[in-house]
């Protein structure tokens, strides 16, 4: 989408004591669009890429709604080293100009870095236990998010996004991502056949997906939606993990495996392209024109307790 030219016109009617407001911009086209990527899924969910939305126009649509965006990260053990960069980059690129409440789940409340936040943006720290297994930390997220969305966020947020903390924002992530249930297409598998997805293939697991099923492979490092939809998602994943645990089964990719099973039968209403969770800021792609959010390169053995 070409950059539009805007003009704003405000007329005041003194008799009625009202303002009339117009935003003039280039007319959208139903045929002039990117042709190198899919922009809608087979169930008619939009797939958001650079060039598929007009940021100025969409901000004008959402600004009057006075939204609150809850944002969660889990910062346990040595992952504290990533929090400062995550928050500082979020303040530069993530829902800039909107009300954002960061919920930091951590076993080290005293180590939270001091990061200057913008107007109407605040940080809430929630204590969680530490663990000797990174797998338990990963899977424990769903239970913690279920509790958060069930009680703490009641009437306090309109939407929620859940992120891995070992990542940074590099470009706009804003209201173009909002919808009832939002999934991010995994950057490693966005152009792979479903048979090569790393879904859980053991039928005895609640996360089981046969090799001939699946739409996209979704990243566990970013997902969101309305508070109610994310509550339903995390509640279901927590229940399925508990069933697996009772059978001494651990899904291949833990909470991400259960997330993919949930999205298979509860289709996301909006999909975010790999721009919204890339694998490496230095890795290129013909389709990915903008890297908005990317995992940080790291030595897993140094940050995971049992890697």
C-alpha cells in the first residue's frame, strides 16, 4: 500500500456547539495489493503484512476507543537479562500512544530494571516461583495467564498480548494486530508443508496433531486477543497439560504444542505474519519487508537452568 496523503478538516458550529471532523485520504483499492504473499486465510482471517494496512488511517479508527492493552512476559532465572531491552524497545515501538499495562511474572521482583515508561503506561510485577526445569517454566505460563485473565484483568483491559521476554521490538506493533483471537505464524515454518511442522505426533498426548492436519505452525512466543478469548485459550491448554502430566507425557514443544492444537480447532480471527516474530534480525527474506519483533540470539545453556 502506497503512503497516503492526508488532510484534516475541523469545522465548528457555534449554534450547536459541536465540531465536525473529516479525515481525507487516498481511496483504498480492492485490486492494488501485494501479490507475493497471502493476505487472508482459508477461513477468511486477515494475515497482516507490511503493505496490507495504512497505519495513519487505522490509528484514527482506534484512537477514539480509549483502549487498554495488557502485555505479559515471564522473567524467571537468568532471563532477567532480557527484560530491560524488551521494555525499552516496546516503549519505542509497541502500541505507542496507547494505554499499555505490562504484567511481569518473575521470581526476582527486586531485580526489575528501572525503565522510563510513557504516559498512561505502567508496570505491574507478579511473583512466581523459580524452577530447575525450563520446560516447567514454559508450561507454567498457561496456568498463570489463566488466573490473570480470570480475575486480575476483569474490566481492566480490552486486549492482551503474551510474549517471550528474550526478544526485542524493531518497528511498529500496534492496533493493526487487534482482534478476538490472534496468532503469529512461526518464522521457521511459514512456507513449509504441514508434514514438516514440529507438532506433537504422539496420539497419547492431548497436543497430538496428525501429519496430514494443520493450517499454519504458530509461534508460542507471541499470541493474544480479547481477555475472554485468551482466558479460554489458556484455560484449555492448562487442562490439556494437566491430563498429559497425569499420564507422564510432556508435549514436544510444551505450551507451544498445546497452543497449536488449540488454534487448529479454534481458528484465530487474525494472523500476524512472521514480521511480528522473526528469528534473527540479520536473516533476510523476500516476503518479510519489515522486521517488527524478533527473538534475541543467545546461548541456551547459559540462560536455561537444565539446558
